[in-house]
C-alpha cells in the first residue's frame, strides 16, 4: 500500500512538472520588441512615453493603472493604429491573441471601435487572420476591455500585427496595457490571467 502511495505521488509530481513546463512559454510575445504606427513618442505625460527596448505591451504586466499602460493621444489616437510584434522565430501553433485595452472615459481614454489580427513569416507580407471580439460594452467606461482572437486551426507567424480602429473624430487617448500571443492551452480570458 505504501509503495502504491509513493508511486502515485511520484506520478502526480511528474505530471505537475510536465504541465508547468508546457505552459512556461505559452505567451510568445512576452518580452518581445515591437513597432507601432503611429510611433509612440515621449511626452510630458510619463505614462504616454516609452523608452526602448519597446516592451511595455509585452512585459507580462496587465493592469488597469496608469503605470501599466502606454499608447497614443490627440490626433494619433484617432483612426487606425497598428502594433507589430516580432516573436523572434516562426511559431506554428498560435491559437489565441489578446489585447488588454485601458478604458477611462472620465479621463478621455476611449475604447477602440474594432480590432483585427494579421500574421506574417517575413515581416513584409501579412495575412489577415480575422476580427477580434471584445468583452467591453458601451456601459463599460472605467475598466479594461479585453479584445480576443481565437482560431480553431493554429496560425503560423513570426510577426504578429494588431490593428485597432477608433473612428470617432474626438481625440483623447488610446492606451493599451498588454498584448498576448498564446500557444494552445488557455481557454478563456480568466485562464490567461494565470500567465501574468
């Protein structure tokens, strides 16, 4: 009986180790550099500026707090903005992409109207993967909006692009906290919080 108990504990430990190992690199974007258009430039507002190596969106920190976000303001916040992340190498099993967008209408920080994902293996030729859906609604004015793209068939890319459109003529700010690019394993927004 004692041997069976020990064998069970060893098996459980091995399974636990395998599980933790398989999820260790689940966020392919973690710590990776990126470019944006329009560029994010330093301003007098420290939470809008960002210094190289350009990892604010990929530092693994997502929070509805000024210190955890950066982005665009004024005319740069209006219309289409793009972020392109270099994942470092071609990934063949991209299953989900999530963008955490900071929204605070009382501070003129507005949600995007739409978002979509594109992927590329060479950084030049991008293929549209599809539109992203969001958990946010018009009544969610002081919270985080989570934009999500999920695919039933895994995607291949080294360069991951997110386009976010804000069609209003009103300026203000468009601020993001984090962009995640996941391999299989996370099944919902709540599950993804485990990797933060």
